[in-house]
C-alpha cells in the first residue's frame, strides 16, 4: 500500500518496505539521464587514463632504445 508523504505531491511511502517512492516520471528520466552521463564520463576518463599509461610505456621504451644506441 502507498501512503502519501506530507507536503510532497509526488512522494509516497511503501508500507511494506518503508521506502520513499517518487512517482514523478520526469524527475526519474532526468535522474536516469544523469546516470548515463556520469557513466559515459567515467568511461571517457578511464579511456584517457589508459591512453596516458600506454604513451608513458611507449616513451619509456623509446628512452631505453635511445640509451642503447648511445652506448654503442
């Protein structure tokens, strides 16, 4: 059973779980869109970090090769 929350037209309390439920679909869609955006942003940052690590590894390899050439 849903119990209306005082002073909040879109909020109801679930009597079984005692959870507060928001029935405003616009707010829900906005929330879901923000989750998607944060997930994409996190994936973008992770990709950039992987690219930077790869570049650092490549630079280290180049440095090692240059050191070998100098020694010869």
